[in-house]
């Protein structure tokens, strides 16, 4: 018995050492950040914020800066990233493919509830209206955003191209896809006559590179798009989620925090959100897809009906996924 008592402190010390070792070696949390300008610029803006997050939460949060929306989505779906800032459209794509959900929304320094998709051209271009751009097929080149971009693809398709029965890939020559920075560059270099952009990027450009912003003319502007969401995987432990939200929803009070948010994406902070904020993008995606089926001359009536049934099932499935299970805090 005496030997047992002597060994107990040793067992306790070993257990304590093991627990400390497990905590120290806990796997990193990877936070994917979409790149709307360049990877280097995005990393420079977000790394100080992640340093603050690590210090405040004790969590080993590492930034990941994919060059495309597709890379960010794949990382979250495959659990190579556990958190992400994505566009609304990319967030919907993730929810369709993986065990993820919206938990927060960006708040910009102006307090705006959203932003708008725009079509831009060079100020010296002969194009003066959106109707002129769309009037003659295969006359003008066009740069469009990635397919998971809300302002670069989903909104222009829904509000501009689908109602006119236009397939951008066939209507414009040349037709290219890219990030916001790439579409802007293609327009300013004269590679294409016009391209997609958004009001957030344009406002940042006016501050950072006023001469480039002055070289742009806006041909078209969409309805308001809700601010982008933050997502996390649902399999994150509750204790981890609480640490993250405790940090995020209080961040932006000090002068240093305000400066870091400004450098990230002209932000003022974050507020709680949920999947319901993606309902609008589900509606526009569903309308776009159904319209494309109905207008496709290569499909028979039976094929159209079959595809429309599939789209109806998809809509119902995603609408259920977007219904919040719990109310947001006041």
C-alpha cells in the first residue's frame, strides 16, 4: 500500500505533463482569407489581426491566402481550413458541399450593410452605356469574376445577363475570368472593353491608387449585396467557437485594433450572423439556373423538366440548410 501512495504523485505529475503536452501540441486552426487583390497584400493586411487573435484566445490560428475562390472552398470542404472569409456565393457553395455554417459578418468602417456589383470600362473608351456593351455580340471583350464570386459573377448573371438571354462566354470576344484585381487590370490595359468589379474594391482603389480609379467609368451598378460572411466548420469544439466569437465580436475597440481592421479590408469589426444571410444568393442562383435551362435551345422538353426537378430539389435542400437553428443574440 505504501508503494502505491508513493507512486500516486508520480502518476499525477505524468498526467499533468501529458495534458500540458497535448495542449501545447493541439492542431492549428487554419483561417482561409479570399484574395481580392494580391496574395501578398492580403497577407500583409491580415497577419497582424491573426497575431492578436492568437494572443487573446490562446488558439494557434494560421492564415491561409489562396489565389482563387475555388482553393478557399476546397480547403474548407476538405478540412484543410477550419474557418474562412468568403463571398456570399462561395459560402453557399461550401454549405452545399461540407459541414460548415455562417457565424459572423464583416462590418466596414462606413457602417454600410453591403456593397454593389459594377461593370466598368476605361474612361476613354467609346462605350458610354451598358446597352451599348450588350447590343452587338462578339464585338467587345469582357472580363468576368470567378464563378464563386457574388459581385463578379452571380449578381451580374442574375440581374444583367440572364434576363437578356445572354451567355457571356458566347457573347463576348475575348472572354476571360479572374479575380477582381485581374479583371480591373484587363480593363485598364485594354485587353477587354469592360469587366466586373464592385463598389468596395473601387472605394479602396480611390484611396490607394486614385489615378487608376480616375481612369475607370462605371457602366452599370447592381442592387445591394449583403456584406461577406465568416464561416467555420460545425465540428469545431464549442469551447473553441466561444473563444473565437469572444475575440471577434469585441475586436475593434482600441486605436491599434481599429488600425489593423482598416488595413485588412477597411473594416470596423464583425457582427453575429448565420446561414440566413445567404438566402438572397440562393434565390438569384436558382433563378439564373432555371432560366438557363428554360432558354437552352439544345434541350428537349423532357430534359428541361428533368433538370428543373433537380433544381427544385436542390433549392429545397439548401433552403432547409439556410434556416437558422438558433436565434442570433440581440
